[in-house]
């Protein structure tokens, strides 16, 4: 086959162009430190890298959700801790004023002033805000949950955030549960001295046992402990029975504190003594709420650890697919540079003869 001059020129141009293209690609990889700079470099690896980046962005958003939820829960736990301290202080005052040996009408009237302050502080705790949101008002985060009378203006909604794929976690405890004892039995939370239903089918048996317990109370009228609440609170209530105003088995903490205050002001020793047991139930109710908050914080910490590990793993996978091998890259640049120089040298020799050289 005859090799024409045009074929030689085309071959030289093709080789030089290829070597310069390879050198440009290697220099681009060296500048970006990435093996893949456009999808055509490695389509399959590009698909995997894009999927890894999408998952990384999703996990980063989950981490933000978790940090926000963790702040909400930790602030709720701090508020409930302060509420527990207030109830413990109220119990101490009730004990000190529960008998005539260490107290009298004047000391009880003075103690009632401190109980009144405890009541106001409890209302303030119920109206705590994190940023612009009330933490104990359910879904109504822009509505103040409690007024000075202890009436609840929020709802029973649970604010849920997504912590992982298809996994949501409630970050709040409605004030109706913590401060008014609503829904504790329905939630399946274990309450001291009370029977907790294991399933809906157990409710009938529990009602029967409650009736039997009520009959035992009726046999011994002297052993009943009555709740002395404010005049607007409804009829008296036994410890462990349902609240007469809302029909729940929990304790209305505001009514308990207000009842103790009224008993102190009226010098009612029996009311003060009965309030001590109700304060114990109030403390147990708050502690149960704190335990639920603590379990949620533990769940959030576990999710956060797994997400951090997933983010690191995604970065490793993307780096393995996308990043360039520096040592191999330098070697390829040197090899391609040598090939380009050799191509230019040999090409110069091939295209050096002119038309006059062939006529000689």
C-alpha cells in the first residue's frame, strides 16, 4: 500500500492531538485532585458518586433535625427538673406545717405565701419558650398553654421530626399530660401504685379491679385521703381515683399546689396532710415525664451516632470513586509528557522533506 504525504500529515496531526488531549486531562485531574470531572470520565462511578452525595445531603438534614429536637428535649428535661424541685419544696413545707407541735395558724399563713410563689413558678415553667415556641402547648406552639388559673389552652399534639428514613420521633410533652395528668394510662406509662394496661383487652379487667379497690375504700371511711382543691376544681377526689374535672387518673399539679395553699390559709391540718400524698403523686408524674424525655434523648443520640457514621462512610465511598491517585497521576503525566515529546520529534522528521527534496 502506498503511503501518501497527506496520510502522514493526518497521522501526525492525530497523534499530536491525542497526546495533547491526554496531557490536558491529566493536568485537569492534577489541578482538581479528582479522577472524575465530568460524567463521561466514568459514567458508572459518576452515578454512584451522585447517589452518595444525595444521601449525604439527606443525612446532614437529619442531623440538623436531631440537633433541634435534642435542644427541645433537653430544655424540656431542665424545666421538668425545676418543677420537681418546686414540688419537693412544697412537700417539705407541707410536712413542716402538718401538725400542731411545729406549726400554728400564723406560721401556716406565712407558709401559704411561699406556696403561692411556688404555684406561680410552676405556671411560669408550664409557659416556658424555646425561641419563639412554647414547649408544653402541643401543636399550638404560638399559644401560651397556661393562664394564672392553671387552665390549659394548648392541645395534646406531639411534635414529630424525622430523624432517619421512615423514622419519626416526638420531641415534646404536652402540658395536659405533665401538669394535668391527662392520658398517662392511655400512653401505657407505668405509674406508682396503679395498674398499667398491657393492651386494650385488659381495660375491662382493670375497671373491675378499680371497682374492687373502691369498695375497699368505702369500707374504711377514715382511711380515705381527700383532695382539697380550689372552689372551682369540682368535688373532692381520692388519691388514686380519677380526677373529677377531667376524668383522668393523673394528678392536676396546679390544683394540688393551690389546694395546699388554701389548706394553709384556712389552717386546715387534715387538708395539709392529704396534700402530701398528692404531691408525691405529682412528683411521680413529673418523674415519669422526665423518664420519657430521657428515653427519647437516648434514641436521638443513637440515631445521631448512626447518621454520623453513615456520613463518614458516604464520604469514603465517594472519595474512593472520585478522588485521583496522586502517585499514579504524576507517573501518568510524566509518561504522557515523554510520549508527546517523542511524537513531536518523530513528526518533525517525517514532515521535514519538501517538494523540492523529491525533485532532486
